[in-house]
C-alpha cells in the first residue's frame, strides 16, 4: 500500500526541461504536473548526466535520509546495485541504516565491537601506508612532514610492523637504513606520537588489533555504524578515513556488482576532515571510471564552511534539497545554480518534498512516495512519536481522572486566570492550536522593565520574521505596529505611538491585536497644572483701556495663510512620499538579481536583504561558464574578488554591507574578466542598481535587466 501525502496540490511554477524523463527506479511524483518521477543515475545518458554522484540536503524531519534509504533499497532489489553506508547518527545507540541493512541481508559493523589492524598483511603495501597516513592526519594533521613520511615508510618495512603497536616500536627504535637510526628516530617522532593515540591514548581499542578480518565485498549492503561514538570524537574521522581507504583499495577492486554506491551520512564530518577530504575528492573525480556513485547526505552546505569541502559539493550532478531556512536556501541555490522560483519554494516544503536538480538543466519539485514496509524500515522519529503518544495518553488519563474527582478535589484546585485567551471566538493568528505566540508579551514586558532598546530590537526581529512568512500587509505583520506603538507609549514617545497607530488605520486595518490587559497600559501623560491667575493692577487696567490700532487681525490672517499653505504643501509632499514608500513596501521581496554578459561571460549578480533589514548580501557567480577568469564586485566601499584556479573559482565574490533604509536600492559595480583576461589587467565592468522589489536596472541607461529570480 502506497502512502501518499495528505496535501498534494500542484504548484504553479515553471518546470525546466519538463520533457525529459529519466530511466530507473520510481522515487515519487512531480508536484508541478503530477507525473511520476523516476531516476537511476547509473542508467541515465551521460550526455544528460555526466556523473552519478548525488547530494541530499535538508533540515531535521525534511525526509532526506528516508529518501536516500528508499532509493538504496529499490536500487538493490531492482538493479542489483551494491551499497556501503558510513552512518554516524541514529536512535537508541543504533545507526539510521541498521534496520534497512539487516532486512536486505547485509552486515552491520558497529564501532567498538571490532578492532582493525591497518598494517595487516591482508592489505596491499600501498593500502597499509595510506591507512596509517590517514590515521595520523586524523589526529595530528601537521605530523606528516617529508622526513616523517620517509621514517614511516622505513618503519613499515620493519619485521615488527605487523600491528600498530609494532609500528610505533619501529618508529621509536628503528634500524639503520639509508640514514642513521638516530636521524630516523628524530624524523619519526611526531608520527609515533600521533599513532600512540591509538595504542595508548583515548582511541585505544579501535586500530591496535593483532589480526584483521576484512568485510565481505559481495554483500548487497554494508553499514559501518558509528552511532555509539561521541559525534565530536576524533575516532569518527579516523574510522571514516579507514573505511574510505578500504573502499577505494579493496572493495572497488574486488566487488563484482554492476554499480556501487558509497553513502556518507552526516557528510560534513567526513568532508571537513583533512584525513578524509582528499580521499573523498579522489573518489568523486574517479567515480565514473570506477562504476561508483557517492551519495552525500547532510543538513546544510554552511556546515562545510567556504573552503575546499564546499567545492566538493559542486562535483555532485544530482541534488536533492529538502526544507531549509530562507537564508540557507539562498546560499544553497546560489551554489547549486537553482532558479529563483525553486529557491523561494525551499523554506515551505513539507516532509518528503524536495527540489531535485538533475544534471545542468532539469529542475523539479518531487514528493517521495514510499510503501508501508519502507516506512517501517526507514523510520528515524520513533522516539519523538513515542513521546507524543505517551503525552496524549497521559493527558487523556488525566482528563478522565479530573472529571471523576472534580467534586471531591474542587477546594484544592487553584484556578489560573492570568493571560487566558477568550475562547468564545476564534484565534486571531493563524497558527497551530498548540503554539502560543508570546513574542509580543515579551516585547511589552521588556518595555515595562525599562529595557526600551531590547524591546525595540525584539519587535523589529519579530516584525521582519512575520513579513517574511506572511507578507508586509498581513495581520501578523501589522500586529507588530501596534506592539511598537505600545512600546513607544511605555518608553515616553507618544508622538511615535500616534504615528504608528495612524499608519495601521490608513492601511484599512482595525487595531484588533491591541491587548486589553490594563496591566500593560501606560499611565496617560499629564500636562502641568495651570498657574493661579493674578489680579490685574491699576496700571494694567489703564493700559488696557487705552485705544490701540487693531492690526492683529491682519497679521493673524497673513500668518494663518502662510501656515496653511505650508501645511498643505507639507501634507501633500508627505502624502506623496508615504504613498511611494507604501508602494515600495507592498512590492518588497527582500531579494534582487540580474543576468549579465560582460566580456563574453554570462554571470548572475544576486542581492539578498537580511530578515532584520539592516544588511544586504551581494553575490556574483559565473556558474559553469568556462570563459570566466576573474570576478569582482564593489558595494558601498566594500569589495570582493576571485580569480579562477584550475576549473573552479575558490569562492564566488560575496559582500555584506549595512543599509539604513531596507526599501532603498543598492548600487553595485560588477567587473568580469573573460577568457583573454590576464592577471593584473583591468576587467570590463558595469554598474547595476538592485532593488529589493526583485528588479534590477542598468545604472547608466536605466534599462531594466533580465533575471531568473
């Protein structure tokens, strides 16, 4: 029986390369047009899909791991593919892939229940050296100098070097070779200290065995389960380095499967480790020749930083992006080259839904469809569900007991009456009934305590979040104007409070979100009491009786005309400015972008305003244009540039600058060097004006520029 999502309305959005259909296992169905979506990268035409490596991203509960495990099960059962999974996360001291592995007749190898011998004679000589180098790099990356490498090679030839303990002895007490033993001892000291972590230190018991039994290379699936280890332990990168080395030199050479998959769960721990990043990079680049697919599963690309580890993600031709926050979605979309409509959809994806990018052109939104059997094997939320069920049972039981004992214990119950909402009507905010928005109360409490700056900052953050989630004219966003007005009252700014309330009224909204609690109402401002009038003197009366020219009516009339005229002009100007600002606010998207062609290079410049409206982030990317050699952006006195190294830019230029008005345009100077550009030469440039209303203009001509946002 198939489990279909409860909400499956089609989404109105363009579909890139919609006529393309991929062969292979069924994964789900498109939410754009409802058609089935199937994909086995190994079966796709290499002109559409140059490599078969995949990258799965998504927050907790987005369904990325479930989709990865369902794909593995179907590839094994339908096509006879073979899997090795490196799993470092799970529940109840068991990895996520344990149940699936055992159901398919595979083997689970748990860390702590076995001991490896990296210098076993079962390994070829080059594998032994590579394994030991990986172990050293995992705990002491700087220990592998040129001299230390020679001392290690010399020690591996020693008769004692049949176990890690013997290798440490060979490094500390070497025999003479091409160089005297004293010099070899000095050179190998750092390597011996690093390896002693595995023989005498905290990592003892993992690699100091006397024998080694290698896993069977023809099982349908192998799972290396590291879930019992501390996730911050150096044992994890060490074990991952050993597994990656075994996979490269033993598994891939001896396996007879038609196609192999190496799954990296929580891949950031692997890609950030110096001991494994080079191994993984080599596997990625040679995967096509080796008949291998690397399936990388992780939460966000930000976990990889901005160095080489993030560049490895570019080598994955298949991307599966589940629900992420808006900022992370923008970063991911820029790196993977996703269109703007797909990036905008990422934060609102439901569990099991994902943006799929296959090859350079195909983009779709897919709902993974799984069977009941697959749901049981891939479930990773059992603890949370048990807690919810237990809570529901407790509440139900408590309700029955309360009804039964109500008459007997009524005198012992103290009613709670503070801040109880009026249950006669409906909730004002559209939110789940078990979520109460206490942000407004926190803001007002801070203002009452005299923490006015903190209250203003909290209100600004809340307003920005609700504008992003519900729109600038939504009730949720306008509720913050009322809260800010009350903060202004509490902090002694009645004029600002009046202005904010008038803005709400002008926008056609009733101030329904004003709290009626008298404890939050500030005392009314009191004017000074008028002074007691003094009796006039005789001189004052005489002066009053003296006739005077009545010039004051004319002066008053002239002054009144001047003031009235000034007020009319000022009111008209303010009204025009307010209308213009309201129009900008209504069109606010918080992003902008432009497609440019400079010096023969096609590039995209993208601006993204932060949620608090205080900064704008500008990014320049040339995608995969091979002609691009140099990229530079200049914004508000800040600049960033990048020169291509090999086939890739080390990092796309990115600048973050503060803004005083979040609705104002930002002017950016973009310089790009094409295929004939030489270092030190001046690159062609253009000046672009980026508007937060999702539009961009050429600053010199005023012409609107195209964009794929």
